[in-house]
């Protein structure tokens, strides 16, 4: 039900934050015919949602999240059929660099095949045919997921928001920081930085790593931490072909899905602890963007939410050099000319796998989705909206 009060705009749902989580909550609510407003503090969203690889990889998720990731694949594809949001179904390939990683690929292949998730175990030779730039001495074999997709992170969110406005009538307000959010018993009421008020029967807060501006006391106590990731992007290589998401040996040792493998614990127990790759949480992922450039990353440095200042604001050359050296062990590129470097920050839960807290039955704070937001948000948001509007 929509209430009417003079000087306050009324909606069924008010969303704070135009990253991937906020945007997909808007999508599902709009498809239910609800009147939705989305308030984003920046002129264009520039948080984790535009700083990532754009890899949509349910294969990396555990048994609980993989179905949400697979549902997200369907949702992205549905939108792509209506409007170009930069989705490409170009698959994901995991590359094993040694016998232990190959064992994990074989084990996860059996698990995912039994769960009905299509995947193909490939020999090293098959991988070389598929990925011409791959170095022969790196790859023992691979596991390929044909259904997985990539997005262009700097394009997708803007196009999805555009689509939601033009097709479904989303009231999208960029450059509109929300400075206060509360309830009056019947409605959630937000105040933006100009003093304008917005009311709705429900509000969803997806403010990513900027949680400290709204509900600071709540978040000071929340089981959340920040994670800073280093990234880089090469110049455009029109003659290099690196299709889809490319995930390598250290990723096999890191991603949640592999924790289901019978050999995982024993393989992790004998890993060497004393190296910079481990210290900086580095694993190597590649994704070739539409313009032919290659996005390479990443590292992981953590800080408690109360000590955000521990994550420096600068790019660390030592970390970038470690990423680059490991990447050069895996593929050939013509000159490794790096044109852009950046870092991104996301929040993740220290207890559980997402932070979802409801205040006064009307305000739902949802953040801390960690490194799986581009993959799981469309599916997760669908569940939230279904539970609020049954
Ligand atoms: C480097 C990097 C690589 C990654 N790679 C991948 C990948 O390939 N695949 C994958 O699945 N995931 C990946 N992730 C994770 C994924 O990007 C995040 O999980 C996801 O983007 C989080 O989305 P979000 O909407 O919660 O946060 P954000 O994208 O940070 O969005 C929050 C939004 O809220 C807005 N906001 C904050 N406060 C206010 C306020 N008071 N008023 C109004 N607006 C406000 C912000 O401006 C921002 O736009 C990666 C993350 C990083 C950093």
C-alpha cells in the first residue's frame, strides 16, 4: 500500500545504494509491479560493482550459494535478451598448475556433475587449443563451465539502471546521498542531503562498504570486515583471444566451492605459508574486456570495520608486481603494457555469509556479500523481494 503525505514522495519500496545488490532488489520489486525509488549518493555508482572483473561464476560458490548464482545467470540472460547490458556467455575455465590442483578439479567436477551443473574436464592439450596465450608448462588440465557469463563491470550497472528506468519506471535519483533513515511506525522515511524526504512501506539499504554513514552504531558492532583488492588492466590486444573468465591454480586453492572436495583440507595443510602471494591473498584471474584489454587481479587485504584506516588509500607496487609476475607465469601477452590500476573494497561477514538485518519490520540492511556480489546478487535479491511481498 502506498501512503500519501504532502511534501513527501511515497513509494512501495525505497532502496539506498545503486550497486549491484540495490539495483537487483529494485529489478525484482519492479517486476512485481511495485513503485520503487532508488537513491544513489554518487553521480554514477563507482563502488565495488564497477571495480570488479565482471565474472559471473557460480562454479566458485559453495552448495548454498551456487543455486543463487545459477539463478543469477538466468536473470542476467533474460535482461540481455531485452536490452544489451554487456552479457556474454563465454564460459569459465579453471586451470590446474600441479597435481594437487588437478585432483581438486577432478573432485569438484564429480560433485558439480552429480548436482546437474554442466562442466567438462579437459586435458592440458585441450586447454592449450582453447587458450592460445596459455603457457604450456603451466597447465596440467582444466575444468570448463560452458553456461557461465561475463559482464563489462564499467557498463553493466549503468545499463541495467537505464533499463529499469525506461522499461519499468524506476525512480532513480543519482547524486542523492541519504543521510537519515528511520520509521514513523507505518512507513520508512529517508532524508536525503538536500533535506528532501522519501517514504515507503519498506526500505532496503545496500550501501556496500559505505555503511558507516547510516546506522554507524549498528555497524560498529556488526560482524563485518573490509577487504581491499588490487587490480590492473592492460592495453587493448586486438590479436589476443582470451575468452570468458580464466581462473587459475591459486584460485582453485581459494574459492569456496573447492572446500567441498574430499582432498581439500589435506592439500591446504601442506601449502607453504611463507610467500608474498599468500601474505597478500593473491590469486590470478584474467578477463578480456570488450575492447581487447585484459583485466588482471587480484589481492586481498583485510581490516575490521572499526579500523578502516588500516587499508591504505594507495596502490601498492609490491602487490602489483607480485600479481604481474604470477600472471606472466601463466599466459603470454605481447608486452604486458598496464594502462590502468585501481583497487576496490567490499565488505564481508566474519560470521555467516551475508549481513541482513531488519529494523522495526521496515528497514532491511543488506551488505557484506563479499567477493560473490556480481554472481549472486540477482538471485539473492529475488529471494528477499519474494519474502517481503509474498
Ligand atoms: C576488485 C574486485 C573484484 C571483484 N570481482 C568480482 C567478480 O568478478 N565476480 C563477482 O561475483 N564479484 C566480484 N567482486 C565482488 C562484487 O563486486 C561485490 O560483491 C559487489 O559489487 C557488492 O555490491 P554492493 O551493491 O553490495 O556494493 P557497492 O557496489 O559498493 O554499492 C553500494 C552503493 O551504495 C551507494 N551508497 C553508499 N552509501 C549511500 C548513501 N548513504 N546514500 C545513497 N547511496 C549510498 C554507493 O555510492 C554505492 O554505489 C569483486 C569486488 C572487487 C572489489
